[in-house]
C-alpha cells in the first residue's frame, strides 16, 4: 500500500511540482489543496500518512491544519518562504522555498516514512495521538541523524529502525513522554545496531 501524503500549498506550480516529485518516489499524493477548510476535510475524512505544508496560505496561517494533524498523530513538514513564521513549530522539519527535489524527498523519507512504519509496527493503535506524535518525532530525529549510515546498510537500515521503535515504545510504556529523552534512546538504539552490523561476528542479515 502506497504511503499517502497530503500536500497543502497555495501556489499551483509548486504544488504540482511537489506532487510530481513524491509520486515518482511511489507515494500517493492527496490533493494538493490550497485552503484550510479543504485540508481539514481531508484530514477528517481520509487516511493519510503525512503532510507537506506551506506555513501561510494566501495570508492565512496554516495552524488549524497543524492542529488537526497533531490530534491524529500524523507527522508533517513545512516548505515555506517564511522561516520567521515557524513560531511554535520551531522543532518541526522546515525547508525553505525553493527547495530541491532531493531535499523534499530526504525530508519526507526521514520524517514521515520511517517514523510511521516503524512506530506503527509496535502498536500505534495503543497510543493516544499526542504520544504517537512524540514517538514518531523521536524516531524521525534519530533517523535523520544517522540517515547516511542507514542508507549504506544492506537492509537500508530496517533492523536499526526496528530496534529504535522497540526502544522508544518500551520507554513510553514505562511512562516516559519527554521527547528529548526518547530521541536520545532511539539514537542509542540505532547507533548500537549500526555498530553491531559493522562487527564481523555480529552482522545482521537482511530479510
């Protein structure tokens, strides 16, 4: 099943460009849409795995869409010409317009795809939406730090990401909700997996 990415962008040429880039990677693009109301309707009615957002839609802040995404535990990234408007979302992934295809693909891969896949494999249905956001973000941040190393693994880092998901899930089950602590735990898990893979006696077989 293709990963479904919502695009919210009020510049038609840019929106179609983002859509083309993501479709070429195998994603199913939802939209693009250019208004708050259309974006919220999609979030409420359809299954989506992540979103690419402009931070300002014709002078209207995208905040209501961010809130709707957060309530459902759906990860998102911003692509905008207004880095000074990032405000309360300063910890979110932000790409400044005009971004390249490579930058967009890397951001979606690092944040939306591995974070959703690996956390969901460890019982996403058991988490309330705010906790799910924290868990996905922790794995995404850890994944971004090790992205080049993960890409060089024979299994493209799948084993390391599974270990990171298991680690943050275990910590969350113990009651931890601190994003920084969860991220550090995920980083340790990924680092340990990568080190084991490099050791002659402890290589992880793909499959």
